[in-house]
């Protein structure tokens, strides 16, 4: 397994070199969601990385609607091709564009909405020989990752330490709340805040607003490095560490030192990371279990003998049924009625009348009929013929 | 110049709501089965209801689209085959899908037409081109796309384009919010969104020494594109969609009625220069909603599109009090009561076409003729005859 990380200044880049990183992710503010580096500084970093013999991975991960996309394409086209070795993209539109306009290898970020092997294989097939890496979702658990790395032809990567992006909106949500003078003083184009809500079990979400919109992060970082052996077993090829919110990347050096030791205590490494951490879904993902309980367990229609629904109970005189199927109801029909609690009742039709209380010889779909009252049944009960 | 009007696509959170939407003028409805969608808490459709819903809609010339737009995991895909074959067999008109694995599964196993869900955040021409190559025939573009951009996507990618015209807005790029996943253990992209963006937050700006207490800074105003329907038409948008499968019968009826009336008006007159527009706008304000905005339809959504308020019902809100269930010999109208009303109240009946019918309640009677002063939910009552009312018309009343 190899490590990859971001560099946003020369100091970072030197440190990565010192830690023997063979690849670095570089980008600039117009193409990247969170990097503040200017275009010129980015070019310089690319040149420096080249002198370090590091592969430069250009990350273009902003989402853009058509009108914003066009200027980004021009900026991208202006980057000298010799300065980067591969391009890392997320939006299918960007993927399509770079497939058609460059011949660079592609690292595809499949972190959002790619939670099945079938889909990943279609991406593999579509991007073909240009695909050099798939960046997998942190919502996959370790067993799934292992299954995928075995089944995919392409090398894979996972975020193993860094902030967890929870929310990405194109709207500027912080600046309306920050006083304009303070904004001017601070620069105005990159606002940071911390948000807490009584309604959320977590407090202190880091927030960032920049030219691309607003981003919210988890209060704790994802950290899987203390499960290094488990990571090895997954078959992942690349581990990404994203410390772009920190002043410096010195943790990378610490990590390097730890990994150079014959053995180390994983808790020490976690402590050295210096932030509160979560393991996310690495062990297991049961995120579809809880909300199944939200489902409305109304009585669901099940079989072909469905007749309709009880709409009124006038105890002890009658109950009114709305007939919702083509089946006919007649005097002496045997019925099974299931009330909204799921309790079943069986009864026979003794009389059938219309709304004017006149006898009904036969019924049709859509009709409202009155029949004899049955205890325990109430409105919304479902009625079936019981043959 | 008169142009083709788009399809009006309405939400159908249940079989009843499907019928309401179709009866009130929707050209198409979208709905979810018991699995694979994004509205786990909605009633959704059993297979039998789906079959009945498709028959009902088709008989009235409306199309049915089924959402399978969760970001499906492997085990979901394993269960999908049988369901999509059933959908193919009952002849639904399209499925609405978000991820590539689902698209591939559907293409391999069925002949179903595939629409790309807004959840996939298709934002530009290149993206639409890619999805088209994957077998998609229509893209529901991201809510961040303007009408003008959508027109470009349609023209350049040569693909059908569907856009949201009305309803609640996700503040994030669709599919790009996992707040619920990581704070509540509920996958927002498989139907478990906890609506954390509607919470009240207190914010600190440590570097600026600022604090902003009690804000709903992530909550979006609702979308309403009624005023820019002409732009949708001029842009050649194929389908305009109303959000809200979880919303009420009254909402389903109002949306289908207002937007279909507006589109019909355009078909007839070739323009919207009409005092009718005010009347339609008024109607849209009568269902529970957050303040309306045009979001990104014309310009980029700015600070004015943030609904910085606690969710609440407005004084203008109406409530559905019942449904017309029959007429007795031009003498009385029978109503299935959903919310109580009193003698001497004034109720309004929403006919499928035409103006609202108002009716003062001189009397309310039980079916057996006994007069009562106040109706009870889940009962049938007779009110004075309302000329023009039809079975299944929604009965509403201003909230008191
Ligand atoms: S919490 Fe809000 S922004 Fe996030 S998915 Fe739900 S509705 Fe969208």
C-alpha cells in the first residue's frame, strides 16, 4: 500500500518528498473544492514536484453547471500538459470532457453514489485503459472493499485519515451571516465557521464557504490508520491522507516514523494524530437499518381478493365500504377484514345498501356501499373476499 | 408563436394521491415501490397498488414513472431484478434511477426506459452526454441548473430534459449530502434523510470573533416556477416536475390543478398574460409551504433563497377537510370527512377543472339523516348539494 496526500504549498511538498511520497495531489482554487492555491502557485508546485520526480495528480473535483463549466474548461486547457501526470475527476461531465480532450491517465473519484460493484465495473469498462485508479467511497465497509479490490482490474484508493465532507452546496450560506466589515477584513472569499444545533446529536461542525459554495464537515476526522493490518487485508493499493485543514503536514512524518518501526501501538498513532476521530463505516455499514423503522406500517394490500376499504363505521347500524377493485360484492359474500392494527376479522354480508339506504342488488368498482356493522373494524381497514 | 407545452409530472405518494394527481390534470406521475427509493417514510406502493395505479393512469392518458433512485448497494441490486421485471410486465413508462449499477441491471434485464434522477446531479452538457451513452433517455437535471442551461443540455446532448418546477429544495447538490449518514446512522441517499438542513444552528466565526445565534442558514425556500412557465416552454423543456411525494392530498390536487390549468391556458392562448396568474399564485399559497423563490431557474440562487425561519404553518394555509364521495339526487353532497368542520362553516370544493366551488354549510347530516353541529373525521356526512361537484373532488377549508 502506498500513501498519497495533498500539497498546497512548497513546504508541504518538501515534506512529502522527505516521506518518500511518489505521488502528490495538486490543484488550484478554480478547479478544486477546498484548495486555496492560486493558478500561478499551482504551476510552481507542479514544477517543483517534477524536480522531486513525483507524479503530479491534478484534482478537478468541483461540480459546475454548464455556464460555470465553460470557463473551467478553458483554465484546464491552459495548464501545460507536461506539468501533470494524471487527472482526478468526480463529475461525470468533467470525466467526459477530459476523456475527449486529453490522453492523460484518469483517477476516478467514485466516492459519491457508487456503492455497488456493478456500477464500478461499468466505470472501468467505460473509461477503459485510461483509468488508472478508482477512489472508493468511505461508506463501504472493509469486507466490501476487499470484495471490490479482488473483483476490479483497477488499483483502488481510500481516504484513511482526514475530514469527512458531509455536505456540499453551491449556495453561499455563511456570508449572509457574517458582518460585511469583518468579511472585508478577513478577505471575504474563504469564510470559516463552526455550527452547532440542539437538534443534532453532534456539536461543532466545521463549515467553509468559498467561491464554490458551502461545505460542512463531520466534527471528527475519519481515521483508519490504527487499523493498518485490516487495511492491508482489504487489498487497497493507495491510502489517502487529507490534512488540508491543518497548518502543516507534520503528522505525515510521524506516521512515516511509526511505520518504519518493527511494531507500534495503534493507540499511540491515534494519539499522535491529535484530533478526535471516527472509524465511519469501515467495520460495518448498517445505515439502511434504522430508517426501515420509519416506514409507515399501514396495512398493505396483499392479494388478489382485495375488495376495498372501510371509510365509516356507524355502530351498530352499518359500515361504509369504498369498493376499489373489480370484484363484486353481494349479499352473503364472506369477507376477511384486516384492521389498521393488522387484526383479522371474518364476517358475512347480511345487507348491502347505497347512500340513500336503498337495497343494492350488485356493486361496481368505485361505489360506496353500506353493509352490516362488524365490531373491531374501523376506518382504513382493508376488505378482502374470503372464498 | 405557440410552442409545445411540457409534460406536467406530479408526485404520487400513494395510490389515492396518484388518482388525485391524475384526476386534477397531471400528464404523468412518479411514485415509489416499497424499496429502492428515497422516501422510506412515504406510504409507497405495493405491487398490487402499482398495477392498479398504472391501469388508472393509463386509462386517463397519464404516464407512470417509478423511482429507483436510491444509491443502491450490492444487496439492494440483488433484490432489484424481480421488481424491475414486474415493472416491465405491468408496462410502466419509465424508471428514474441514480446510479450506474442500477442502470446496468435494468438495461440487462428489461426494456424499461431509463430516466436519470436529479440525485445524480447532472449539471452540464458533457455529463448528459455520458449518461446518454449509458442508456438514459431523459435527465432530470440538478436543481442548480437554470432553464437556459437546461435548454443547452437538451440541444447539445440531444436528450430529453426534465426540471423541477415546484416544491421543497435540497440545499446540497443532490446526492452530495451525507449528514444523516454520519450523524444519525441513516443513509440519506437510500431514503433516510433526517432533514438536518432544516435544523436551527448557532454559528461561530472564530477567526472573525463573530457569533450568529439561532439561524436556519441551511434551509432553502421552496421552489415555485409558475411565473417562469413561459421560459420553460420557450426552452423546450420536456417535463416539469413537482416535488412532494410525502405531501398531502390537498397539495397533490392543488399542484396538478394549478399547473395543468396554467399549461392548458398557454396551449389555448399562446401566452400567460392573464390575471389568472394571480389567481393561480393565490392557490399555490393555500397549501403548506415555505416562502417561495425561483431558486436557480433564472439566476443563481442567492442569499434571498435561504428560508431563515423555523418551519411553521402560515395563516393562509388551507386544510383538506374531506373528499366528495357521492351526490344524492341533486339534493345533498356526501363527503368523507378527513378533518372536522362545523355547521355554518364555508367549505371549498376543488373541481377537476374550473373555479373553486364555495359552499356554506346550513346543515351537516349523518347518512341516516340525523343533523349534527360538528362533523367527525372518518365519517360520512351530507352537506347541502354542491352543483358541479364530482366524486373524488377534494374539499378544503381555511385553517381556523
Ligand atoms: S439534510 Fe437537507 S440538504 Fe441534506 S439530503 Fe436532506 S434535504 Fe438534502
